[in-house]
C-alpha cells in the first residue's frame, strides 16, 4: 500500500485511508500506493498512487473522497469510447470532464452512501479573479461546481458564461441522472443487449472482444447520456469557444508585438501566458484577419492540450488560497484565479 517513511503519525493516516478506501478499491479491482510526489494512475498495474503530501495536508477522508471520485470514473465513465462531435477534440474532452463529474459523484454516493460524508471534506470555494481564463474553461468549472450542495456559481463569472450554465442546466441534470444501476449484478434485460449491438457496436469498430452484459449496460448508459450533452450542451459551449477564439484573434491582430508574442509562444514559449493576457484585453474592433484566427486557434489548442489529462480523464477541484485547483492524474495542476494572470498557472 505504501512506500512512505516509517513515521508513526503518517502510518496511522495511511492505515486509516486503507481501511476506509478498501471497499472502493476491491469494488473496482484496483490497488493504492502512498508515496512522495503527485497523484498518479498506473494503468498497467491498476494502481492509484496517493500523494503523501496530499494525505498529510488534507487527511484520510478527503483523500478517500478523491479515490471514490476516480473509482467512479473507472466504473462508469465511457465517453472517450465514442466520437465527440465538437469543433475541438481537446475542448470536448475538457468539457466532458466537467459535465461527467456530477454524474460520477452522484452515482458513487448512491452506490456507497458513506461517500457523501467524505465528499464534504473536499470543498470548493472560488473567490479568485476570473480574468484571463477562457470562457469555455469557466463554463467547464461551472458545470463541475454546480454539482456541489450549496455551491452557487459566482456572480463574477461573465454574463455569457452564467447564461450558458442556466441554459444547459436541465440537460446537465438529466445527464447526471442517466447512469447504470449501482448494483452491477442486476440482470441485464435482453433489450439492453440488443440496443448495445445496434447503437454502441457500430461506434466502436476497433472492438476486439465482446464485453460482459453488465459492461454493455454501462456503455449504453454513457452513450445515452452523451446524446443529451451533444444535443443541448455542445452547441452552447461551441459558442463560448468561438467567442474565445475571436477575442484572442482580435488581440493578436491589434499590435505587431501581440502577433510576435503569439508566434513565440507557439515556437516553444508559454501559450498559457499569452492566452491569459489576450483574454484579459478589451474586445478589439472589426473582424480579425484569417492569419489571426488561425494563430488564435493554435494557441487555444496548445492551451487546452495541457488540460486534456490521461486516457481516463480524471478531474477534481480543490481550494488553494483564493483560487481553484483543477487536478488531473497526469500530475498537472491548473490554477484558475489570480495566478493565471502572472502566467504561473502550471505547477
């Protein structure tokens, strides 16, 4: 379970985490390790590596909430198995991460009622600046945050982002409710298997073996949920992404120094910093030239690439000071808040 130093107090925390998370890990057939460094996922050994720093700073119950969250993704998140019809695949994956989190956390709380108490140990509090953050990413954060009991999306989100959250809320609630039974041993009706053959199998041409009926039900549920998002959330999010692109393009075209900064960022510089500066600039007048549109698109893609996450995209939000932390288990941390203005948004 652990390779941490033999500190008695720390070992007690490790033992407590092992005790409360044992059922989760057995349920998913995965193991835990505690060690120095960031959280990570080893798909070959099927091991979640818990950050010893996170365990010391947040405690066993908060870490158990994170483990429950990741186990839930492992058990029911299947959206990457299907085509995502969106202008940017990287943006679509980030968006699906935010929309999927409430579905996963609610399902895990129903499967393991004690998980809800752990989830309350990891709270979300956003009071930092939103300037410099693309509207699409603020929308992603809002999708994830709204699932938390008693959390209201901050009023300092741009009006267009708050309107997008309002417009998509019914579809996102329906998405979160569309999930397989919490008891995987419930018999799978024949019509589910028939629908899997007719609807899921054609979308997975590279499939080499027939999954178990219970897995077919999980995949079909994920597809049904995805259809809701594609119909009602993707079009709204696409408008935000287009706004981000046009806004950044206008800034790039407004001065030669801005264009030069964009080229330098794409040639090995810091696209995150350039995107943040461009997003904070006032709207430019007129229609940006084609070259600025292309450069803005490339910069946003580079920015989103750092947020895409591993093959199983794990998203979690923490509080650090007065900023959001969005964590993926690929050891990257994005701070949305005051640090993004300084270009120090990747730890």
